[in-house]
């Protein structure tokens, strides 16, 4: 793909492939899961070939999501560790949402909002996986008692709703902060983007604290 | 069962439609099982298999009169045998015909996510419309009596239909027809309650002073009722629930969580939309690019003076 000469790599090919496998699984799980959650959304099961197919395929996509998201955890956990700076960023959230970047403290590779998305999903996806196993009728219908399954299905639906809300926030933030989507589709950002949104990360890059390949080429 | 539609529906799973109500005069039916008259012959079990063409796999002797060991996708009714030593130290053999209770407020129907897979007819019978069943097992979680069973062959849920096909054409259920002692009776719910009242008086006069009718109000009453000699302790009868009710966990899952989910997700999406049309996107300016370049250049020149 064509990149400007001063492009900074934000997400590698492996990062991106892994992210988009996760994203596809998540969207499919949301559609199939919601069809079994609310009657007015039952029509979504037609996308999967009807109710029986939806019921059958949903848990398998869930396994794929867990595996895929584990890859994201391995690749991204380090840069999502919480620091003191994150508290200052959270306190300036009013400036963040009004695009008043000058009043927001300088941000490293990820801001506190991005870290919250990461850790929320890191918590919710395993909860969804294990509660989902309990209610996977075909293989585990007899493994636990009915009262346990009732609790599991309640936890599963609440965790799913929480995950969907986090996902809405994640998607909107990516659209709102222009050119973030390009970082995850083509992998690069411009120095201006890094300066505006992740100034501390840019300084670290400039000081050579990150992998040399990150800055592909600059004059 | 299949969708015969000789009866109007009064309830339909996963639906917000108003059920058709033109045929307004429908008698509520009920099956009355008089446990005190049952001799445990299992004629009802055989009749159920024969009428419904059910042939469960032959199992193994498990050391109990109960055979098969449990209800199943092709075992819709099962005689359950309990040995009970009463206060006088005498043995009582409590035999109960287990199967769907046809609740007036059915937990299975409430939990079902597939529109029209579980219906309740105007006469009170709760029926599974198998071709709409998706095999999720939610009915199992909704049921307070542990009745529905999912088939491993076709991934559909099964239970007693109260012979809705027979009842629709004016016949009694197969088990009722086969019972040799008259322990199972069928008719309008009012008649069955009257009949049970007489029988309970009789049992009381014979010393069963706790005799009574099992028609649990927590599920709005049932269309299968028992006459029990120990109506104060239904759980003596192989774990018949003392106070059956749709679990509050299921109530939360199928009740409050749904609107909360819709509100939560809609709020997040609308907040995004209105943020986009009021505050709008956060775009990189030319000055940002200049500054960004400057940081990179300065670093470069420091490294290579």
C-alpha cells in the first residue's frame, strides 16, 4: 500500500489481522446472540440460516473470539498497563470529548479510554466464554445443574450487553478521532496525528525508545 | 407437536402479537392425577409411547421400579416411586406420574427465544411447536418442574403435549384412556376441581387429614393437578416442588435486563451520534503535522550532529 514518506507504523500486519479476526467474530456473535436475546431481533437469525443454525454456530464463533482475543492480549497488554498519567487524563475527560486537546495531558501510546476498552474486553470475553460453556446445551447441557445454568445465562446476557456498549464506544471513538481507522486498516499514522493525540508516544519514538522499524522512513 | 391450530393461542413465545380471540368460549381443561388411586402399573407410560409413537432406547436396570431412569425426549411421562416412612413408622409407597404440569403461567414459554415455538392454547394446554424450536435449552431453564428434554438427534425440545391432538377432536389424553383404576381423569378444570374436592373429603375421612389438591398458585395454577394424601409436603412425592415458581433469575433475564439492554445500547449509540453532529470529529491540523515533523527532526539532528 502507499504510505506517505513520514508514516509512522502504529499497528503491524499481525496486529491488524488479529484485530480484524476478533472484530468479525465479535460482530457475528453480537448479531447471533442478540437474535436469541430479544424477540424483536429474532429476524437476525436468518443471517445465519435460521434459528437452529444460529444456535449451533454461535458457540463456535465464541471459541474463535476467545482464541483471537487472547492474541490481542498477548500483543497489547504491556502498552495498556495503567499509569498515574491515566488518572490525570480521566480528570480532563471534559476537554477530551470537546476536542480541546491543549487542555489534555500528553498521552503515551494509549490513553486511559483505550486502556479501559482493552481491559473491559479482557474481563468480559473470558466471562462470556465460561458462562457460555455452561449454557452450551449440545455438549454441556448435562454438565451443570439447572440453577447454575440459570445464573450463567443471566451473567452471559449482562456481560454481552456490557461488551456491546464498550464496542459502541470503541467504534465511535475510532470514527470520531479521524484517521484512527486508517491506523488499524493500513497500519500507519502521520507525525501530526501522533503529535495531536499521543504526544508522549511521539517523543518516545523520536528518542528511539521503540522498535526502529516503527518509523519506516523519514527524510 | 405440530401446529394444528384447531385451538386459538392465548400465549405465544417470543411474540408481542395479540393472539386471535374470535373464538371466545373455550373451556379450560385439566388432567387430574389422583395419586392415592395409582397402583404404579405404568399403563399410562405405555399408552403415551403408543399414541405419540415414542420408542425410547432400552436402558439398564438401575435398582429402582422407575423405568426408564428419567424423562427424556421420547419419555414424556414417567412413574416415579418414592418410599416414605410416615410418623407411625409405616412404609408408604408414594407413586407419582411425572410429566409436564401445563402451567397457566408457563416458565418455558416465557424463556423461549423462538417466536411461536411454545404456545398455550385457549384451553390451557402448553404445547411445543417443534419445527420452530431452535434447541437452545432456554425452556429447560424456565421450567420450575424440570420437564423439557432436548433431543441429541434433532436438537429439539420435547415434553408431554397433554395429547393436544386428541383433545382438539374431543378425545381424552391417551394416559387417561389407559388408566385401569381411574387415577387419571380429564375434563374441564372446574369439574376436575369439584371431583378432587369430593375425593379429598373421602381421604380425610379415612385419616389422611393433610390430603389436598396440588394446583400451585405461584405459576397461576396448572392444567395437570394432583390429589395428594400429603398435600402439606409435596416434595415427598419424588421431589414435586413445594412452592414451584419461575426462578427470579429467569425473571430478571427475561424481564428487567431486556429494556435495560435496549436503553444502554441505544444510549451509547445516540450519545455517539449527537456528539458527532454537535462537537464533531477531531481532525489533525496542518500545524499538528508541522509540530510532529519538528519533534522527529530535532531528535534526528541530536543523534547525528
